[in-house]
C-alpha cells in the first residue's frame, strides 16, 4: 500500500527473525507478561526451532514472489546458541535469501554493521518488484487475494456488517 501510494519501488525487504519467535511458531509455550520466560526460549532446542522455521520461509517466499530480494536479519540475543543461529542462517540462505546476524540490541549500531553490509549488497541486485493485485481490483477481491496468497487461507467469510462496509467503500 505504501509503495503504491508513494510511487516507491523497494530495493530489498528486511525480514527480522528471532530464535525465540521461531520457537514460538514451532509450538513453544506462551510467554506471559510478568512471568518468567519458559526454559524452551532460554536454552538450546533445535527441534522446536526447526518446527518454527517454516514460518520464516513462508515470509521469504512471499517477499521473493513480489520480485524483491529478501534479507533475513537474525536478531540475536544472549540466550541464542551458535547451532541455533546456524540453523536459521542455513535455512534462510537455502531459500534464496541474504542473511545477516545482528546484535544491535546488545551493541547498538556497531552490532548491526553486518546487517547494513548485507542490505547494501542486496540493494545492488536487480529486482522485478510487482504488486500482489492491480489497483483497480475491488476491495473484497483484494482481501481474498491477500488471504489466499499471503496467509494461505482457503477463502474469506464475510459477516453481513463487514460485507456491507466493504461494498460501501467500493
């Protein structure tokens, strides 16, 4: 939406991933504000991480299908282990993404220098950016395309109120 309205074309897309989030997508326990973070997120668990990596790969696929080079930024924390970081990096690169390890939370700008270099390299590559749907497509059809292509839905069900609002907007 922003690119279309502003007339911009992205040179790359940075997808930020954390080991913790990927473990959550792999079926890890909920994190509750005010309570201690479950051990699964503070110790190495390659099995849980492996189960969550398909979520990252789905996003890489969406970016690639938009004709833009993805850069996966592994936002590393002190509890992440070298084997976990290597697993994420390997999966991202096998999917065709550039990949950088970033420790900006710990070291500020100095911790993001690798990411900056990788983004610069990705931006130098040619891309064939394309929008997911044409500008003139009806709102309800846009929602359908996004639901199917981005979220993997079988379709969209509209409440009467939502459908009436969508029709009014169209």
